[in-house]
């Protein structure tokens, strides 16, 4: 393996995807995004193979049996996410990799990559702020928001399992802090 790995994780609505995109935009850092596999429904703007590899539950379960994943999680009922070995092996030869994954996936990836990886927990300023962000982005119905907030409360207890934590209160500050921490790790 030639590249290094940055693992970003956070409760839904904390800004990890925005921060992952920012990291990818800094060309000198030579990052590629590891596209995860999922069984969740594709959103209108998403592209299969770019945002996610969209699998049916049956396809995903076959891939589990074939040991195609470094790690995978059943996040909600019949909703799986996983990191494909083939995707990582193709990227890490010539690039650093950024992962945007849930908390349990992040811990599994850190255990897999060990010192080649830094795990960064992106934390909202509070649960109330997180709930407001989820409502404002208008992607989820009220029952999904309630489920995500409940899950976030559990996930935030895992921050000690990460190498470092960034509180995303001000996005520009969080972006600067992320670049600073990643550059130090890559040295």
C-alpha cells in the first residue's frame, strides 16, 4: 500500500460529507473518495459508482458471503453500507483515500488500516443544532429525523474511539482545522 487513509465520521447532519468534499478539492493532498456500497434508495442527484454503489439487499448479502467488504454495517432495517476491498485496493496504490462513513464503520476501518489511517470525528455543536440542520436540509421526514437524532446521541458517545475530534460549529473554521490535522498526519 502506498497511500494513507483519512476516515471521517459523524452523526447524520454534522457536515462530514461537505468536509470530505473540501478535502478532495485540495489537489496537493492527492485524495480520492472511497465509494461505499449501500442498499439505501438512490436520491435524485446521486450517480451509481460516483456517490455510492447501489445494491439490492440480495446483492449486498451475496457480497458479504463472498467477503467483498473490508467492513460493512447494517445501519437501519434492510439498509446496509460497506467498504469494498476492490475499490480501496485500486485507489491506494497511487492516492490517499478519504472515507465518509458511519461511526461503527470508521472504527472497523481504523482497526483495518491501523497507523496508515487517521480517524476524525466530526461533531455538531449540540444535538439541538444537529436536529435543526436535519430539519432544514429537508431530506428526511419527521420520523426519520427522530431516528437520526436518537442514533446521533448514541454515536456521539463514541468520539473517544477516534484519533481526533472537530466540532463543526463554523464550517470555514472546521475546514481549516481539517486541512491542518490531515497535513500533519500525511507528513
